[in-house]
């Protein structure tokens, strides 16, 4: 594709005309291909692709000792597949292997703690030697602590991410090279309906399941960009609540419409999706389409629909009856609720159109105490300076004492009010101790800006364990420790704003950024789930949330950016990004992209088949090169 270059040739009329013709040609090709893909997508909704034979495959299933993992193992074996059962529980895993062999199937069992990378590597090496090359990987193992974020312990949150997210990296890094070498493989991951929308009592879990989406989108894009074009397929599954015991206290207003899925039915749907090569599948099928539809409507419309359905999980720490608080299902109440919902839908839709033209008024921040992580440089520094200019008291937090002190000094030189604290945001105890100091020396933080982040930029197979862990420690886990430290003060004061930095890489998967994309999708899930948790809190706390999706910002984080249209998709200046973030927070916007159109573009493109988005990405040709 033509690249716009600096220098004299770009101003040559002949060159400009030639480039314009090429761009026009690419636009026409894009439109033609998009129409074909949409037509084919509509056809395949009615006539699914044929299910391929898996009798010659070796499938590895994590969490095979119970629940969906066991059902998947038994059903794959019935199809003639060689099944490799992996579980931390040796007894239940061997039970699964025994059940398969008793029916004449072929199965092997391996005990492995999926949170231990070295164990995963060693186990995969043994599987290669004793069984053969795995051609289908199903990352199924998962846990689901179900209580409010402020009640979740550090150990629970870390374990949830270790099993539900990081284990995916260790298995993919161990098995993908062989799949690429033999040019054949399929990776299936279990996300969840909680990877599509946020649920109360599931804040860390939602973060993990959104992360899985990001990892799969980015990895599939990374391999698609590989010149060798390896024949590796990807399938992400979004099940509703499955009756495996993981959902301990479910409730739903319409049990006939939204009943718990039987493990056998879920396993059959997952295998069918894998055999047909589907990129995404929800269980039941309509949930994926329903989510896509509501993403194109105002947020409040989706919330009203969720309130009507009234489905979810009760906290596993509370003593109320499982269905406590669920509305009675009868015709009169249902009709009243539907009419009320439709009226609210119309109101929220009209309000949304109005706000496109007339944004909400910007709140003043001169009485606020705003804490910014990563305040020593880049966007963090710019936000600190701009908040100070607006009269806010700024608390600068950074691991780099010198740079942080320089930000504080600059604010004070400009007659602003600022305080500096050195803190490693990956260390929960340091965050708690720093929060206590800030409370005592400055006061209650009313605006928390989770800004600190890192971005290793190279292929997943070249990312080290230390890099992946550090990416999630800074980009994700730090959010939990800061929220748990500062949210209680906001709740007590009944006033607070939480701003979280996601990224354009939290909206779509990008080449060379698999762990980073996973971390930024996770931020989306955390913010959606926490906002929903507080929205349903009986106290109705006045806490607002803003998630920010910046394009590449010129802070040095994007070391080797490339873009086909630098005038349309140039690097964003950190001062401009900071101004847009502060404006979004002051106006109470739930989501902010920089530039603004990216959020709308992503939402619209998601309505179309995934390959249409891929075509648009190829046309725009924007991203980052490997820093190796």
C-alpha cells in the first residue's frame, strides 16, 4: 500500500495524483470486498459452514477434571479425537481419562498447575514426546469469585488473573510454535457473557474475560499479519451461566428464557463452533447479536434492558436467599415494565442525540483532590499541570522520584497546589500506605486517574514471562489496589470520579501488542463491571466513571509507529490527549476516545462481520512495529 512520505516528492502534483488514484482504487476494492463479506456472512447465518472431521486431531483441554472441561473431553473422544486432559486435580482428571477409555476412546492425563509457567512448559514438552503435536488447544480452566470488589482479597484477584488470563499465555507460547511449524492448529478460549458486559460482584472476573477477548483478537491479527500466513484458527466462546457449580447463587427473572446452560449442551456448542471455524460464538447464540445491537444504542438503554431481565449472581458472601430481590414474573407487571422501559428507551435515545450537539456542562474541579499515577512524565504530567491550572489540588504519584518531584515543582512555580508521593503501583502494600499518608496530609481523593502503563511491543512468542507479568501488574492489577484504597473514601463522601486509561488497543486487537491488548481490554471490563456494581448499590453512590481510549500518543511509549494517513491518524500530542481526558471527566462522559470518531467507528464496524473490520484495518494500515 502507498505510504505517505516526507520530502519533496510528496508535494509533487504528479505523485499526489498517482497516490490519490491508488487510494481511490483501494477504497473501491474495500467497498466491494465488504459487500461480499456481508453477503457471505448473512448466508452463513442461515447455512453454517460444514463441520470438519476432528478424528485425526490431538486436543488439549485445561480444567478437564470436571464441569465443561470434562464434558468437552468426553464429547471430543466420542468424535474419535485423541484427548489430552490437563487439570491440577489428579484424581478428577484421571476419572475423566478413565471414562473416555472405558468407552473405547483415546485419552491421556497430565497433572499441571496452569498458573505455573514452568510446569506448563514441562507438561507440554511431555505431551509432545508421549502423545504428539497438539492441534487443538482449549483454554477452559477458570475460577469465579463472586462478591463486591471491596470484599475481594489480593489473593483472590491475583489467582483469578493467574488462572483465567496468564495461563492462556503460557499454553499458547508452549504449543503455538508447533502448530505454526506444521501449519495447522486451532486455539479455542472460554470467555463469558461477562466478557461482553459488566456484572456486579464480578469485577475481577469481568476484567479477565474481557482480557481473553483482547488476547484472541490481537493474536489472530498478529498471525494474520505474518508473511508466512500460518493456517491457525481462533474461536472465542461467550457462555451464559453454565450449571457446573461455578455459578453458586444465580438468579433470573425469566428462567424459561435465560435458564442455566447444561454442561453437555455448552460443550456440544463449543465443539460445533470449533469444527465449523467460527471466530466467535455465544451460548445461547442470540446473546452475541443482542450485545452487538445494544452497543450501538445509548448506555442507559442497555441498562434498562438489563434491569428488565434482572439476571445475574448474588454475592457468595451474603446470607440472603438466592432469588432475593428478583421481581415476580407475572403478566401485568411484565407489561408495565416493558412499557416503562420503551418510554425510557425513547427518552435516553433522544437525550443521546441532543448530547451529540450540546454536551453536558463541564464541572468545576477547584475543590477536588485529584490523584494521577504516572505523573512524572507523558500524559500523566500533562494532566497534572492542566488540572492544577483549573484549580484542583493535584497528588502526583510515580515510581520515579526525580521526575515526579519535577512535576510537583512545575505546578508550584505556576502557583498551583501539588503534592508528590513515590510509589510502586505494582506493590499493593505500598499503595495502601501511600493512601493513608495522602488522606492524612492532603485529604480525601475525589478524582482518581489510573494512568500509569507500559507497552512492550513485539510478537507474543518473543515476550518473556517477566514482560507479560509486568504488563498486567502495572496496566491492570494496580487499578484494583488503587480502587480498593481510594473508593471507600469516595463512598463515604458520596462524591468521586474514577478515570481509567484503556487504549485504542482496548477496542480492537493489534499486531505486536497481544499482552498489552489483553490488559487494556481488561480495563474496559473492570470499569464496566464496577460501574454496574455501584449502579445497583442500594445507597446509589454519586461515583462517576470515565474510560479513555487514546490512539497512539507521542509520549515515547509508541517507539516505532506506522500509519498510512498521518494527516488523519497522526500521533496525538500529550497535551491534547490530557485536555480531552480532563474535558471528558468534567462532563461526566462514560467513554472517551482520542480522537473522538474512533469510538463511533469501532462501534459501527462491530455490527458487520469481523472480516470487514479487518479490511478497514488493512486499508488504514496503522499500528506499531516490533521494538526488537
